[in-house]
């Protein structure tokens, strides 16, 4: 026997399709926006977590959120100090100078790192095309010699003329980018890009997943973006020796340097904290979209009840209970929502592919957790949407409905 | 009046009015009626005399304001849920407009009524449609059937659960004379072959002529 709710849905194909589509769009929005906002952050966090380090040293007073810090803030002398005084517990310290640079239409936190520490910063990644910037450290040696000779104090700014810079080894304006940035911008090896008021040559491409999408010599970053102060970086990654407890080690480094020290594992939390308000916004938009979708379903079901007053009355005249009628309405709602939710999940995968095709630097991570959340929300919404129309169906007066003969 | 044992349905002093105050309309005014088991009774009367209201009250669709209804020897209570149960089990209703469910086929229209009544539909629908001469329409939807065929489906639906009594409100009201005659013949056959008790409301003397007994109604009462 044909199931009445299914027969109704199939009979009113366009209305059913539009109702399901409304749910589908809302479910797609929920999964895609959650996947986009959380996926992009998770991708950044995973990149930072790929650094072969245990702790991050941050300039004191910059707050404990390293996710948005850039520029000169931390004296490089701490690296040597940590190595000399805490050498037993610290295997390596990697100073990094970070700076926002716009490439392929998007800001990136470029990482300035010394060539000999690049491997540690990128978790041992190999460059798949080209080579590392300033491989022999010629630019680094040249500029440090130029600026630091003479024993200037920390923070002293030494002007360098255009002529001085033109004499510099060209390896100073070399960058390495990751595969996603290369794909997004259509960049090729040996291509020159103009960014941050300079022409940079892409000398290497590294697989995506390294700490940054864009790497350059730290000395270059210090000189260009740190007001010529070659003695300061933004932060330092610290790799501890084996079996050293990060807690006591962090306290020891903090005591020694007077700077803030946080575990690398906290970076994900920092990002989440920083973008917490964005999640609230995204979740609120999703909630509103779902609410509108279910109001649409409710109006559809309510209209259906009003249109089928006679049909409902005739079922009641045969003894159909209010529960039976409510079940019919709920079943119709669940079917519409089920089809809509399934379509929404499918659409979210398509949307994720479309987003990544159009904006390769964005990451949409569709998780079973969010699919389940969307399905749960759809189930609850379907039942809630059916409550009033179901109640209304039960209130149909048989005699009144049938006396309109 | 016959004894309550012979009667499947008895109405004692039924009163029913609609509205309040100056807008109040008294429709049934102390109506008495006894329907004998297995009889085909026609209730005739002019428009507005309360025929349909009587059918709704007897069909336990609308509660009477006063008076008693005895169905199969048991007094019908006023409690809605109990009346619903009695209607579900003992009564079949046919209306002037067939009120079929448009989205379902003829067979499914009958089957869903069995399901509503908690009865299995397997194996019951087809023989019933066959008995009504519409087995070949089982898969068709109401919009694909003539009015006469639709009314036959409505009758099949009403008797699918073997009700004690079939109440029909102007069943030929929407039919042409040929279809009306065929339907009345069907009702008479149901009455004779299956012993189906039928109460038919009609204003047509021709339709009433198919009944065993005809009573006339005027101003909310049966004429003596």
C-alpha cells in the first residue's frame, strides 16, 4: 500500500522539491560554513604543529596569543642565552621573524628563517622544486656584516643607501612558497613576484603543510620589516631534549629570559580563542538559516493541513486518531527533511570542491561530526515543524469540514 | 417501535442546535428513529430540514445536545474517544462528495481506511473492489475515474471493515441518473446479499424507492 505521506510528497512534486531544497541549502550552509571556518583554522594550526619544536617564546607583554604577532619583538640574544644556560634541556632554538605579505589575493604570515634552520621549522620537509633561498647564507652574512659591524647597540637603526643594497647578493630577495600558494597564484619556479614593495624571486616550492606558505631569509625580513634591526625576531621555537618535561622547561626559559613561553600545542587554542567570535557569528548565521528553512517547512505543512481539511475530516470520520494524523504530518515533515538533509550533505561536498577550486587557499573540512550535527538539527527541526500543523490537523472538525458539501 | 434487540440503531429524543443567542438554529427537535438490523432505510425531506445533521449525529460525528443513541444494544456515551472507537468499528459513512484522497489510488483509498481502523488490508481490498465492479480501477487515482466510479470506491471504502451500519448522505447527489441508478443498485445489492444495514439520506423519491422503508423528515422531526 502506498504510504500516504509519501504519496502526498510525490503528488506535490514542485512544492516538495522546494521544501526539501530549502532544508538542503540550510544543511549545506551549516556543514560548509562550519567546515570552512573550522577547517581553515585547523589547517593553520596543523601547519604550526608541524614545526619540530615543543615551546614558543614570545615577547613579554604581547599577550599569550602568538597567532597574530609579527615584526621585531624578541632579542635574538635569547637564543644564545638559552643554548648556553639551558643547553641540557634545550636541543635547538629557532628564531623566526614573521610578517604579513599579500600574495594570490590573500594575506599570509611570511616566515623569515635562517637557511640552516629551515629544516627544523618545516618539520623536515623537502623542497620538491628548486632550492632553498640564500643557500650559502651569503646575503645573511653580507647584511649582518654591513649592519652589525661596528658594535652598534641592540635596536640601533642604520640607514643603508640604494647603492649599498644594489651591491647585496641577490639571494636576499629569494622566497620559497608552498604548493597551495603556487597553485592559487599560478606561480612557477624562478618567477619574480612584486610584493611588499620589492621584487622577489621564487626559488623553491615546498609541499603544503609547512608552518608558513611563504619563507624568506630571516635577515631580509629583519632588515626590510624590522626597521633594519638585525637583532630582533618575532618569536622563537624551542625544541627540547628528549625526556624533558615541557612544563618545568617552559618555566626555566621564562625565568631566564623574562619572556612569555607557551607550549606549541597551545597554538590551536590560541587560534580558536582569537577567532571564537567568528564561530559565534557563523553558528548564529547557521541557526538562522536552519530556523528559516524549518519555518518554510512548517508553513508548507500548515498549508497542506488547510488544503486537506476535507481529507483529514474523512480520515477522522473513519476513526483516525489525533495521534495518527499527527504521525502523518510528522512523517511527511521527516521525509521532506530527510531528502533535503541528504541533498544538503551532497551539496556541501560540492560546495567544498567549488570553494577549493575557486579559492585554493581556503580549506573546507567536512567532518562526520558536523554532518551528524546537521542531521540531528534537521531531525529536531522536522519534528518541531510538524507540531503545530499536526495539532491543527487533530483540531479539524469533521462535521464542519464535511458540511461544506 | 420495535424492541431494541431487533434494532441496530435507535435514537431517542435527539436535540441538536447550532450557534448561540439570536443566531441559534435548532436543527433536531426531539427526533426519534429506530433502524432495524439489515434494513435499507431512506430518510427524505426538503433541504434544510436537518437530514445531514441527523446523519452526522447518528454517525457519531457530531454529538447530540440531548437525547440518547443506542447502537447494537449499547448506549453511545458522550465521551469523544469512546464515540470515535464506536464509529471506527461499527459505522461506515458515504458522502455526497466522495471525499476520496486524491493522491492515492482506488485500492489505496480503501486500504488506508482499513489501516486507520487497525485492520490488515492484504487480500481484502481487491475482492471488495471486485464486488463493487471496479477491480479494473484499482491502480487509478480519483482524477482518472468518473464520478460514478469514484462513488463506488467511496462505498467500497465505507464497507471495507464490515460495519454494522452504513450511513449515506445524498450518495447520488453528485451523480447523473445512470450512475445514480447503478450506485443505488449497488447499495441494494449490498443490503440484500450481505445483509448490510443502510440509512440513506436523500431528497430524491427515485433514490428512496430503492429502500425497504422510507421515513420523512420536516423541521427537525420525523413525520408520523
